[in-house]
């Protein structure tokens, strides 16, 4: 819904007139005069007619307003006497609190917020839109490093709906390595963000197994009417809680991973825990042994390598060798 400030101010005037029990069935002239009185300008008849039509539009383009014209009373009314434009009553302090929280989410999430979220927020806060300061008037308080919208993010809403409604999705997948396109039918269960990149995790009919696909490599996704192949809840939980990153090492199982960390590196792990299972045991020199209960992943191996001499993998030994092979 592209809702301008001036349009919604007129919608509120119209809503107030239609809900006024002391003066029912306002006509076109009364609506125009009310706008002149409350908004200091008189919109044209065509503008009000367009406003009424827009208010009647169903979600997500309008407000589902049950507006009808009474020929007998020669004026407009709500066919549902309980209808209100916003559908929710909030105190001013509650509105301010919600608005501040939404501003913070938008600053942190940036372009990663879906269209449905933006619409829901706009609809919730629309009752106070004329009193809310514009983005130009606000003094920035928080600034984050947010990556520009990546290729494929335009499919987020469709893939989200597919996960939610358990609908298979037909996709065209591009392999950066092979430089080829291929077709796959996915049965998705999780959309995951890692390191400012988005991925869809699904059962792939092509591979006959759970696979991870970068959204930047997906094109032409279409929901299909095939029977949905459900993924076991334990597997879903694994991808949610037990993997750092999105690509667990094939055939790896969840186990204790231990690393030796320098004094400087220990400070960083204390300040920025890598995972909720992280446990730190410091020695008298300030260095430490840190353990994680995770399924070893490619991203975890690369992260440890990126720490250079500050991190050394102690166990399991096979994961140490796997990580070293990545440098060859």
C-alpha cells in the first residue's frame, strides 16, 4: 500500500464522519467541508470519490472499508457499524513505543524486511501518520553496516510462504562453479541468513537429500501443486540450532569442538560468543580453551582459519585436518 500522508489524513476525516452517531450519512459536500475545516484545504469531488474507492480496496491495497452509499438517506455509511479504519485502539505512549521499536528494526534490518512486514507496520501506525516525524526530520541515533539488497532477495516473500504453507517450489538454479543452469523441485522448510547472505534449505528432489541453495543463484521460483515432502523435525532443529553457517560438512555429526585461543582472541570470544553452546576455560596466562557443541561446518572451519595464529583446533582431529586442507 503506497499511502501518502495527505491521503490518509483525508481517510481519517472520512472515517470520523462515517462513525459519528450524532450525524449519520454524510454526503459528498459535507465530507469536503469537513476536510476544509480539519485539514485547511478542500479536496475536489473526484479526489474524495477516489479516496472512498481506495478505502474499499481489500488488503493489501486498501483497508477493506465496508463503505456504501445509502440512496434513501442520500449519504455514505459503514455497512458494519463496528468497523474502524485502523481496527485497533492504542494509547499515545504505546504508539510511540511501537514506532520506536519499528524504527530500530528497520535500522538494523534495513532492506532485509519483507513487503508484508512493511505493510503491516504501515497499517498499524497509520492512525498517527500525520503526527509522526518524517525520515528527514529524525536525528539518526543508530547506524549499522547493512549490505545492499542481494540478487534473489526479491523471491523472499514467495519462499517464506512456501515454507509456511508447505508448498513445493520449482526453481532454476545457477551453479557459479559449473557455470550452468539446472531445474530443481524443492520442498523448503527454512530460510536462513548468514554473513549478510540468504539461503533456502530444502529437500531437493534432484539430489534426493536436504540441500542448501543461495537465493542469489535462484531464478523463476514457482509454487507447485505436488505433494509436499516433509523434513523430520529433528533435522529442522539441527539447521536451526546446531550448525554455524549453512553448509554442514557431509556426514558430520554433532560433537564437542575444542580450540586453543590466545589471550587477545579470548577477549573477542568473551565479547562476541560464536554460539550459545560456547564454553570458555581460561588459564593463568589469559589464554583459554573454548568448546562448542556443534556439527562441524565449512563456515566454522573458515572462521577459525581467519583468526590466524590466535586460534588452533584441538579436537576432533579430523576437523583439524579438514580445516588445514582448505588452505591447500
